[in-house]
């Protein structure tokens, strides 16, 4: 454990030599309001959510994630889970409510004291099954034998990002990451690199614990059944800044995370979050999305969701 923390400390010192976008100060000190951010988890918070009803779903996001993890063989009886950056506790609440019989222990890890307090309030009905840990994700203090699965839902975009890199004059840290894993980079345009996400994947791979990741991506996968969602969307770009209240996050280049995990001997599966949700696709969606024609509130909710979810991707590393 000490050696792991020492490695991560060295990583943080090295990345400080580059231009780094960091959200640590924001999450540690700022009163956070996730309602100012559009997230899939909060949009589909429960079966009574407006978007859930508009899309014709019968359950919320946490329950759907539980179904998906169970189908993938990652959620089994007496599982011990760790969710990192659990927001308001929405995903874990849905997961415990629908699949609690399979979960022995759930650990919630977050840097924000404000969000940890909200998680405690949201998960109060599961006392004895849930533990809360306040720490920086970059310092990942978890023992291998305690965990069966790690969940990183809509959080790795908050991790450190090396910004405005010149492909012809790369800092040593960025150059070593790119060379070690054979990561593709632009030929001559400045780009951003998800250094924090890559280092976290390295650490998780070293622990040997399966992980589920979902996030806003810059190399999305469009569902075969919904080709029109690719309209006006770049499918092969590099992390871009998303400006939010008092901080910026960055989209994730999932192909980089896949290469890192595979280079470290792990197996990966990946796809569109839209397919993960198993929403029954409707013919009318093409017209709503392509024409931006929203005559009703329901159609507005459907368009808003499709426009957002099309850039989300999931990744499982085992």
C-alpha cells in the first residue's frame, strides 16, 4: 500500500511540470451544485424523473447499471463495491435499492465534503452496508482484497488533464505516457491529454480489480440502430474543455484508456451508453433529432437526452 501511494505521489509531482487542468481545489472547497451540470445519472435519477417517463423507461439509472453489471458477471452475491466520485449518491441508491441482495458492502469515495454529506443523507436507509471515505482520487487508498468492483461513473472527466500540448515539443511526462502505450496524437495541432484518467487506469490495472467506467467522450461510438446521432458530431477527436460553474472538465479519449489497459494485460469491453440503457428506440426520434422539431415538452426532453447521451461511452476493464 505504501509503495502504491509513493508511486501516485511521484506521478502528481511529474504532472505538475506540464500545463494541468485540475479540479481538486474546486471539489475540496466549493459548495457543489450538480444541478448546474447535465449528467446522465441525475437526468435518469429515478422512475419518476421526467426524462425517464419521456423515454418510456420503467427504472432509474442506478437500477439499469445494476442490470448491466449483473449481465456482465460483475455483480455477484456478496460483492464489495467502491464508487469513486459518487455525486449525490444517486447511482448507488438505485443500485442498492434494486440489487442490494447481491451487495455485501459499498464504499463511497469522494474528495468533496459537501458531496459526501449528501451521499450520507441519500444512503441513510442502507446504514451498515455503506462506508464513506474522503480522499483524493489521485491518492487511491484501497486494498485489493476488499473489492470486487470499482465504479467510475461520469467522474474521470474531472481528473487532471495536460492541456495545449505541442506534438513536436512534448513535456517529458506526456511523452513517456504516449511512448509507453503507443497512443495516437495529432500530427501538428495542439491537443489535450487525459493524464489523470490514464494514471488511474494504470493503478486499477495494477490492483487487478474489475472497473466500470462511463463518461463524456471525444471518440464516441454511435449505436448501429441510431446512425442519425452521428450528425454534426466528431467521432475521432481529442479531449475538449467543458466549461462548468467555477471549473472546467474535459472529455475523455477512450481509445487511450483501452490501449493502456490492453498493454497492461487486461481485457476490455466498450460501447455506447445509449445501448447500455436498453431504451426501446422509437422511429419518431429520428425526426425529433434531425429536424430539431419539438412541439411538446416530451419531445424537448427526448431531444435534449439524445443530444447529450450520444457522446457518452462505457468501458469495462477486467
